[in-house]
C-alpha cells in the first residue's frame, strides 16, 4: 500500500540485499530488516528461517526470499503473499579468464604435464592434441556458444547436484567439481584458474549487475532449472491485511502460477535443496491459438534410464518422443492460457535420469504439478531419488 512503509526481512548477503532493494523499489520505498541465516549447510530452512522468525515475532512485515530456497512446507501463520515478475530462470555458463569484478580477460591456458595425452579445442570443437601442448579452454563468442561446443574434459564447478546430473547426462566427458560460496566467491575461484567454467543462475548475476560474466544461457532442453529459480517470494502473516495488500499490488499472476506448479512437484516428490531435480513451468497461449486443436491437456513422457553405460552417448534432449500415453480432458480450460511443466530427476553422475512434461490449463497449476509428480513417480523417480541420497563424489 502506498503511504505505508513496510519492513522487509532479508538476509545480509549481497544478492539477498539486492533482491530486497528491488522489492522496496516496487513498493515505493521500504525499510530493510537484516536477519541471520540459521540451520545446517544443505538445509533450505537456513535461508528462510531468519526472515520467517522476524515475521512471526512482529519485527518485519514482509519476508523477501529466493523462491528456490524457500522450503515447500511453510510455518503456521505465514503465507506466500505474492510473486513479483520473474527474472530469467535459466542456468548460465561462465568461462574462466580475467578479473571477475571487471568481467574481462582471456580464457586461462591449461598446460598438460610432459608425456600426457589430451585434446585441444579450436573454435569450440575438440580434437586430439600432442602431449606437452597447451590447451586454451574457450568457446566461440556470440550465438555459436553452447554446451555441445564446450571442449572435451573441461573442468566445471557447481555445488548443485541438479546441475551436476544434467551436465553429465548431456556431457559425460566433463569433470564436474564441487564449488561452494556466494556469487562473488565462485567467480573469484573461477578467476584463480582451478576451473574452466562454472554454472550459475542468470537471475542472480543480473540482480547483482554482473550479467557481463555470462558466456551463454543453457537451454532447458539441456538443463531444466531448479523449481522457483529466478522468482522471488514475498511472505507475510496470514492476517496482516496491510502487508498482504502491499504485496498483491506488485504481484504477477503468471509468475505465481508457474511457481505454484513447480512447488507442487517438489512437495510431492519430497525434494530438498540436495535433490537432483529440476522443475520448470511456463505460461503460454492456449493450444487452439497455437494451431494445436482443442486439447485441454497434453502430456509426454521422456525417459533415459541407463545401467552400466550410456546408450549411444546421447543427451536427454536427443531422446524426445518416448511417450507414456496422453490425458485429454474436455476443453482448453478457464484461463485461455496453457501451462507447460517439465521436470528432470536423475542420479548425480548423470548415468540414469527421467524427464517428463505435462501441459494444461494455466488456471490449475497445482493440479498440473501434482499430475507431473505422479507420472515421475510411476516412471521410477522415487528409486532414483533414494539412490541419489546415497551418492557421494567418491563412489
């Protein structure tokens, strides 16, 4: 509400503060209340807990959260009040080189030890290289850059099992290394030369004004984003009408529908931040407007279950068309828009995975999310998730 100064609970990290300032600007001004993170590493609750406690204690009116870090279960008395317009949810590839603060410099050169074999890359295409030669691990500039043109054996840093699983499903030759820390820390470690590239969320880089670091966006066909990636959640007390009205004034219905579907999948699969699962929903026009007939729901199952090897070395995006039947309720739905929800579940080493997709009325995001979760479970997602919990890099 204009004229009422809201108190926004936010963590004190650079990204969290940037997000809170963005919300404050949308509200026409607000007071930022810094809160601490609590919980163990790997626990999503440590990111939302401090802000939620501030709301429940009356120390803040609205909590500002990265949607992908907010647990599926919400404390009693709090609710999602709104979701502002969503930033780009894509994952992006960032190549090594130069000063990360300046976003400049050339790719580092990796020199092999004497007598060791390897490969070199020219124009992003791998080819054998003689022992003892140097390898410039780089990609062609502009639209030609893509995951498929990354040099063979490139060393990539990420703390996300979801990213690890999808990178290795698409490119099993890559050397994926654990990389923790905030955005600045990860960019600094990249510049120090131990890695060829890192993968981060486009949204965080843009909110920090670091989009010049982006080498290229990884399409959802190769890497489905985390549920809620790119979205902010505004949390408020169930009975706090002033806060609820203030949030509603800056909320975006499309972003809320997408997030609702994604969170439904995560909740039903009982996923955590340590789960190798990606979920991405997007609102579009109705099937009739796309020339797709009068289907109210379309769904197609894609699987890539492999044991003891990778079939023909193909990536998930090359296996489309394997279907498990279709459900077609009557009509195109109440909203006149369609919502597509796609998900990936896999083992962290990329050896086994499932992808599935459903499409239906955008007015029923929770129903579509539940349908997708049920289909994933029927295809074996529970087994993969249970096995993923036992996975470790040393296995």
